[in-house]
């Protein structure tokens, strides 16, 4: 695969009850490109959201869920999730502000 650019790394934020509770501790959850590593995710967050400084990145690979439609059984696509911890002096990420 070609080199992943920083704007291709982050797909969308994860909006769940658990991820919203982590925002008080400056932890934000994103769905990311399956081949992106932690340093690429850190670079993407710092470039896409001005004034943010990343303290740490935790990633997890999620397998696809089993789905059925009648007798046919298939799986959804696997994905990767990243939890990004910002430093104390960092600005908050704006896209979560109105939620």
C-alpha cells in the first residue's frame, strides 16, 4: 500500500457513553486506518486539530462482527480504534464540544 498521509489516518470519532466519559480526562477515541501505527496517529491528531499535544496513544484491533441474513452468514469489516490522551496544557478537540 502507498504511504498513508496524516489526513487519511483518522476516519471518524467514536461517540459512545464510555468515550464521552473519558473526555473529562482529555481522552478522545477515533476510528483509524487499520495500517496506521501510533506515531502516525499522534502526528495526524496534532496536525488536524491545532493546539493539541498528544501525551500517549493506545490502539486496539477489532474483529468484524458475525452477521446473518437468512441462512447466509458473513462478517463485517475489521477495524482499528485509537484512544488518544492529550497533555494537561493542550487545547480540547473542538468536534466534541457540541455533544
